[in-house]
């Protein structure tokens, strides 16, 4: 059994939460079993200082789990992986931030590769809950989009890894402000506008301080609000990197799907169309529109028969996804959702619905369960 110091994985432990792995004494005898709870940060710090250990094989098995786990477990794994990444992003000053980003990204990327449809579903069905988490949640969802689009473009694996982590961290300098802006109906004040314009540069500086040395990653974060016509910020360059453009479009698409005070989330088909029309000749805009499609998983739709439901998987064509019908032709909720193949004329999709138009809304976790049945 090969062991490594617990201190190297301090970022994976949170006070008040079950331990994600066994903890061993310096002589390799079991000290704490997985699932036990450490109630204070001081308890965690004491363990690290005592030279306690973790099992490398156990950590490796946990990282491989998304590829082999039963589909029914995937929603739970998504929630855990997203929560972990969000926790890391909210503490960029942590000494282990750089390694924590690397470690937390692995299971999330594995889940995207395991089921891209479920990944898209996760992006669309945002719960719009705790405003203090919105900035981190937005970053995670933008990173999902960035990886899916980069893979469609055929980027090599190292570039996929870089794109995902750059998207996760592009807004690191304004995570808190993101939630503040989402909860107010008026425009940002002068101080907030200044923070918005400076966050790409400040984000790069924060990442450099955290130990990021990848020049392409850092450049993309600094340029992720630049435009090829020079109308972007903070520098107004007309030559943002390809990765910066990918981050920008993923950021914009995710923002369009997010509701905020005084503004309902945009329908998915319209959001993809608007991103495409920003620069129809750009391969990134075209790839995003193709990857997400007209009726992406998580999209609420109405069918020719009058039923309404939620798309749970992409189909043979962009026009014919698999749908879980949630209400009948009279608008009455079904006791249990009914699967519909929109290739059949009766169940052909005739329109997209906003979240507020759904007559039988379900909690996000129940919606995700539909996507893996």
C-alpha cells in the first residue's frame, strides 16, 4: 500500500463534512475511516501537522469512478464534483489553490466525457438558488461548455485540459460581484463597473500569485473579454487568442441561460443562435451552436400533441431529441414522466418553453434523475 501525506490533500477536506477517504497514522495504521467528520479547521490542521497519511490507490480509484459508476449514481456524483470545484474557486488565496484546481477538475472532466448529454443538462438546469454561490456555479458551467466545444473542434488533450481550467478560473477576480449583480435590477455602480473592467487583468495576477505558469492559460484569462473588432476590454486588442475567444463565448452563452433580478433566463435555442450570429464565420461560434443544438438536454419544450416536457438526450438529428413528457395535453402533470421520441410526428417539438412557462416544474435533482433513467 502506497501512502502520501494528508497535508498534500488538505484541500479535499472540509470541516463538518464526511472524510472522502481513510486517514492513516504515520506508521500506516488506520486512524479515521472514510465518512467520519472533522468538526473544526483546527482538527484538520492538527492531523496534517501529525504527518498522517492517505492511500494513493484509494485516491486513484475515486478519480476513475465516473467512468465506471452505474448511471443512476451520476447525478449524485455531479453534485459532489461541482460542489468541490465551487469550494476551491471560492478560496483562491489558499496556499494549495493551484493543485486544488488540478485535483478538483479531474472528476468533473471525467463526468463530462462519460455523458456529454448529462453535462449539457447540468448547464441548462441551473437552480438559481444561493446568490453567494452564483459566481462559482457560473464558472463551472462555462467550463463544461468550453470543454464540450473544444472537443468538438478536435483540440488535443493538453489543450482540452487547459481550456477547462482557464474557463474555471477566468472570473476568479469577480466571483463575489457576480452574485451581487445577479441580485440587483439596476446597472452596476461606478466601483462595480471598474471591477468588471479590471477583472481579467486582476484574475491573471491572482493566478500568477497562485503558481499558474502556463502562458496560454494566463493570456486567455487576461483576454477573455476582448473582441476581434477591438471593442472588448480591458486592452481593446484585436487579436485575442483562440482560447480566449472560446472562454468568451462559453461565458456569454452561460450568462444568457442564467436568470437574474428583473430578467428571465433566455431560451436555449435563442442563446445558441445569438452566440452564432456574433461571428458566423468563426469556427468556435459554429461549434458551440452545433454542440448545443436547437433543443439541448435540459431544455423545456412543447410537443405537437400538446404535451410539455424536458429534453433528456440528444437524438439522431438536432430536431429529434428524446423528451420526458411531464404534462398531458390538458396541462395536467403525469404521475411519472413519460419518455417520448420526437422523431414520431405526434411528439415532434413545436416550441421551447421558459422555466416559468412549465406547468409542472421539478426540482433540479429530480430533473437530473430523468436524464439517466
